[in-house]
C-alpha cells in the first residue's frame, strides 16, 4: 500500500467516539490507533469475514495508510486481509485489490468498534479501555 491509501470509518463511529471520549487523548493518541484496535477486536470476535459495510462520504472519517506503524500495525492489517480473503492477491497493487483490502479491513473495524462500545458501557476512559482490550484480546 502507498502512504496516501485511505481507510474510512462511519460518521456514526466518529460521533460516538467523540461524544464518549470527552476529548481524552489518552484513549487513542491517534485515530489510526483506534482504528487498528477496532480491527483487532473485530478480527478476534468475528465468526467469519464480516460483510462489507458501506461508509457514506458525508461525514465519514479517514485514515491514511502512512499513519500506521510499519513494524506492528501494517503487518497485522495485511495478515487480517490475507486471512479473510484466503489469498495473498489482496495485497496486490491493482485498484480492485485495494478496494477489496479496504472493504475487509473497514468491516472488521466497524465490527470491532461495536464490540468496543458494548464493553465500554458509556465509560470511555483510558483505564476501562485497557481493561476491555486485555479482557477481549486474550
């Protein structure tokens, strides 16, 4: 992927996070961190590959590929996409592969965000976040 490749997340996800985090940057210093952990939660709890979720252009958020860590986050996202598609072709540079990659990762992120919200119980703070991640990722 190139650094200007983008992932999108829904307006609803963005609004729920902003309302509940009360500007607490300790939760996720960058939105890419939030997106990454949501993908991880979604991947961990999915019983199959989630269906792609359409993300409308109005009010959506976006994260550039370059915002993700090269040593941990990017390889993990690549692994999730390959595992979901059952082929390495999804990592190819064609427009079709990029779109399929985006759809898979975004679907896991939305599923993970739903999981995160369900476990946070409207208590979005750093301590609760760590508790939820540790509990749900083990």
